[in-house]
């Protein structure tokens, strides 16, 4: 038996030159599944595992849901990242379609409201030269099964009078929705607690004890060890560090996203508005505007340049927002992957380690299907067909 520690790696290959530390155990707990990471993905996986009767422990190095999950917009608008039918469309659409049933179930299980609203979305253009391209996207989305309709200028401004006069074409998707990401994560977490999931916040994992190709225990900085049958790594933008515990390079990197909220004295927008590589949507007494996409390492801070860029787009699309004061601004770190698709399923070379990683900007939208699929893999011993295309094996040649 050994203790796996961090190594210098090439993608997908073991190359361990680091030191192995012997960890003195002063306290050992036994559980079926240890989930490393307490964001919306980790808490969602725990929810479905616990409903199936497994004993589950979540280890979170900070506070539950306080990283990317608290910074996310919470848009359940699957069309944007899709170019037509395929495995990713099946995954994302199935997950988003589960929210109308999941929301009342989760609110009952947690006692918390998650702020789910079916507001619908408009994808708009201001330049007539871009209409042909937008119509092409409409044609690619029509086979997906969601309601999508083309709108000309008059119909657009009937739905959204505050949009700029130059807005001349739009795709209307009335089924697209939004949810409060922070509330959703806390509802998953509270439901987990109510169901008996063991949660340890401010608990740093420092290594994994192994026996052959199985992880036998998780070691923490507090000299507490968690003996387990399965491990789920759900550490968001920090997944590469977690992979290093097992000598495997997981190609997940941090991608910074900045957002802001403009306070509104009266409602200005009714729908989610996508345009000019950004989005605006109403929530409470504000319009939220997002999001930048920046390669800034692990620096999760707002910048004047980022906020000015978001403001400029918001004002171009909705001039009335110029009169609105800044309510707040924030930044988070998305877990990015080379192909902007998640990494799901078993970690090669290990019999009982699963990845729930690399959700990019879709962690909230994909949290139900991720939780269900990871739980099914552990319970049945078989990887569901829906997530087989998202194995880390696809990056083997990187």
C-alpha cells in the first residue's frame, strides 16, 4: 500500500518524480464514496448517490459552494453551445429537461427555494449582415426538439421594448430558463445533509492511499483519513491538481469569468438576451450581465477592463441600462477543457476513481445528469452510454 502525491505530468501519462509523504493517521472514518469537491457538481453527485442508499462523504477545502458555483449565472439555456444533434446535445438537453421535475423535489428535500424561472431567451443581432449567420444557427437547432422561432424587428421589440432599435433579427426559445446557482448548490447541500451525507468543509486533501489500482483512503491535512470504496473527483478548476494525486494529467484549466449586476428601479428586460458574445437577463431588482472569458490562471478577481467591456455590450443592446447603477461585480473560475466538453467517468488505470470534471460554463445546467450518471456508474459498475463520449480517454494523444 502507498500514498499517491502530486507529480510533474504530461497529459494523460504517469510521470511521477515527486516525493511521497508518509501521512500519520490519527482518525479514520469509513464510507462508501468520498467526493472531493463541494460545488454544485459534488453536491449533486452526493444527492443521487445518497438517494440510492450509499454512505457518502464530501470533502471541501473551503466552504460548500463558494467557488465557481457561487459565481455562475445559472442559465439553463442549452442552445448556445450546440451546433446540432450529437452526444453533447443529448447530454445537455436531457439535463436541462430534468429541472422542472428536479426543482420541486429538491425544494421539498431541502426546504429552500432555488429561484427557477422559465423566462425564455432571445438570441439577437444588431447588424443586418449577421442575419444570415443567425438563421443558419436556427436551422441547426430545429432538429433538437426545443421550440425555436425566428423574429423580425417588430416582433422582437414587441417582446422586449427596451432593446436597441438596431436589433433587427432574433431567435426566440421560450423554453430556456434560469436558476439561482448559489441557491441551487445550497439546496443540493442541504438536501444532502438532510439525507445523511457527511460534509467536511475547510478540509484539505493532501493525498490518497492506494493498493494496486484502487484508492483505499483519502488523507487530509487534519490527519483524518477516510477509508472508502469509491472516490469521485469534482474539484472544478483545480482538477489538474487532483489528478496529480494519482499521477494522471487531467486537462482542466481555470478560465476566469467576470459578471456584473445593474440595479433597476423598474423591470427593463423580461427574457434572457444573448448577443455579441455576452448575455443579459433579469433577476430580482437587477439585470445581470456576463461574462468574460479570460485565461488568467487562478486569479479570480474583477478588472476594470472586464467590467467596462461588459457595460459597453449591455448599453449597446439595451440603452436604458445606461441609467442603472452598478449593484455589484464578481468573478469566478470555470473549469475549462480543450474541447469545451466535460470529462466524466472512470479515471484510466484506477478501478474506483471517477471524474466529474471540466464542465466549463455549464456546471449548473449539467449538474443533474452528471449526478445521475456518476451514481449509476458506481451502483451498477457500468458507465452509462450517455457519458461514454466524455471519457478522458479522448485526450490521450494530447
